């Protein structure tokens, strides 16, 4: 195992140009870049190197990226960021439902990828630490006490509003798909009732956001779902 104290990022992609610009960019940002050019090689790399995070392309030559994700999740619980083409929204949603932490659309800017990577690593570090109240700007969510405050004042939430916020709060920074949220809060029979979600997200924004029409806490990922972030 390397003695390098830097966090190791495994990039699984069959496009040489991706590695040519992403490797140096990760290195310059203070990470140790690792490379895999196929799904099988990527799975071996995850098992061998135990990277701090994985950047995974969905379009691999030997197996579908979603298969790699499923196999990896059987033994790896670190952050996995998906690289996806713009016209593969359905696959992107499936990948998030199968355990991906986030996604970046191709073509992408390296600045965006690094920002999403930092957020995923930050959340992974918090998840490993003892859990206390979750502080997001003026909002504090105490899952142990089932208590939500804003600016020190208790926020009154209905059971469904609280359940939705709590699910988002257990994965701060991560995109959660509409289906995942609907199943978690309303059950499998409501997996397609996206209108429920829009209504309740709107209600949460009215109670928690400084400007509900310009949300900075509960963000919409168009066509995908929502994410809870630090404003």
C-alpha cells in the first residue's frame, strides 16, 4: 500500500483523453489519481487499493457501468461519482438508485467534478464520525430528538414533511432520486407519484428557506430528484 497520505481517487474510464486531463487535475488538487480502463480492471482496483472515492464512467467496453456499480457496492461503501452522457438520463437515475453518490454530465468541467468530489468526500467523512445534530446554515436537524430548528426556533413539521427532510438529511450533498424519496416516505405503491414530492418539497422550502422561490438548502436536480446541501 502506498505511503502517500493523499486521498486516492480511482477513475474507471476507457477514454484515454479523460485520464490525460483528469489525472493531472486530481494530482494538482492534492489527490493521488489511480487509473482503470475497464469494468473488470476497475473492480480489481477497488478491491486492491481501497480508494477514498471512485469516478465511474457508465459506458465501459467490457461491462455496463451500472453492473460495476452493483458489484462494487457489495464490498465498497466509499463515494462513487458517475460520469454520464447528457442523453442517458434514465441510466443516470438507475445508477443513483443503485447507490451512486452523485453524477457529472459529459462533457464536464474539471472544476465541477472536483467540487462534487470534495462534497462527497466531506459527507463520507462526516458519516464515519459520531453523528450529532446536522447543521446547514441556520437550520439544525437533530434526528435523535426528531427536532428541526431554524435560527434557534423550533420548526413545526408534519410527519411526512419530517420524514422527507430526515431522508434527505441522512445523505447531505447526495442526489436522491424521486423514486427513492417517494418509496422511503410514502411506500412502494407511490413510487411514481412525483406530484406528492413537489408539494412537500415546496412546503419544506416555505418553512426552511430564507427565499423559498430561490432555494439554497433543498436543491432540485431537474428530471432526477433533490439534494440537501449547506447554503
